[in-house]
C-alpha cells in the first residue's frame, strides 16, 4: 500500500473519488465523493458496498473496520469492488478510534461501524483527520457533524413469485441530508446490485401482438 505522503500531492490527483453514477442524485459534489468528507450510510450494507466502489477506477485503497460480516464475495462480484485493494479489520476492539485514525493517514476510503454511539468530540476529531489527509470517512452509523448522511428508508426485493424462485435484485430507496451544499434533502431509488439495473433496463418489453383478422367472404361471390 502506498504511503499517504507519496499520494497526497500526486500530480493529477483530483479532489473527487468517482462514484457510481446512480449515486449522483444523492450527492452534492459533481462526479462522486469529495476527498476529506465524512459521509454516513445507514440501513443497508449494499449501500456501503456501492460507496466503496468509489475506489474502483482511481487506484485507491480502502479498509472496512468493525464489520466482520461485510461480505467480500458480494462486494467483489456484485459491486465490482477491487478486493486486492480492500481489506477488513473485523474486530478492532476498544482501540478502534486509534485504528481508524492510523488508517486515515494512509488509505483513501474508510468504512467504519463503531461498537457504540460516538461522542461529538471523537467524531469531529476523526472527521478532521480525514479532512486533513484527503480521505473519505464513511461511518455506518449516526455521526455528529457528518457533511452528508445517506439512509436506506425502504426496500423491495424482486424475483420471488408464488413461493418459488430466488431473489434477483432490490429497489432501495435512499434519502440524503446534510449541511452546506447538501442541506436540501434528496431521495432516489437505487436498483441493486448495479448489474441488475443494467440487465433490467436491457430487457425491452415485448411489442404488442398484431392479429390480422381473416378475410370476410361474400357468400354470393363464393357460391
């Protein structure tokens, strides 16, 4: 993993981590996640995986802290998260703030689920550290002072019918609120995993069936 000192002032390094385009209606920053921002994402692990995909095309590194059941297989296969640049810290213990703070010095994107509620002082300290290092901090719980908060408010699964079949995709309704540019609440529906939305859009409805009526015979001319 490259050090933060080697990448912080890298020529051409943008202030935005490009995110999946389906997230754009929820974001106040054009093109993705602003480096240094704290963005909470609660209510769905799939939303965290979609956000983690921001590291996909930039050569960035990410860590997931305090989530032993994050689901690396699903993240890689369904959300195209590069697993060679993602690692879990499943149980950081009571020293999790120190673990997160150290990772913020050298990693571009950190997802963290604290074991308990986070006080305002600690939250602001870690957010400040993320801002100084140009890292994106994504808490999976309420976080005082977060610039943007994403919350999954409703979901609807598709694929099961009359007690048979399997779940294929989910329509996840997400609401965003925040401060500054993100002060205006926004809501959108995400079709997850992303590949399901592509396949769904590619299936065009069948054209209406045209039935040609049989010719009407005149009995006088047919006899």
